[in-house]
C-alpha cells in the first residue's frame, strides 16, 4: 500500500515538474513483478512503449 502511495505521489510530482523521463523511470521501477535492478532494462521498456 505504501509503495502505491509513494508511486502516485512521485508520479504526480514528476508530471507537474514536466520531468517525463523521470516519470518513465519511476514507472518502470515500480512495475508489477520488477523487484531487482537486474530485472530492469530501460532500453527494452522504451521499445515496448
């Protein structure tokens, strides 16, 4: 629950600050199923979005 609140808060802040690249990184880090840095590859995530 706390993760969801933190994600929403940071996502909103990055959107308001027009920091879309930071929001994209945050969304990738907080995606369901990703719990380790080794599972996160922004190059692959950018290709799919």
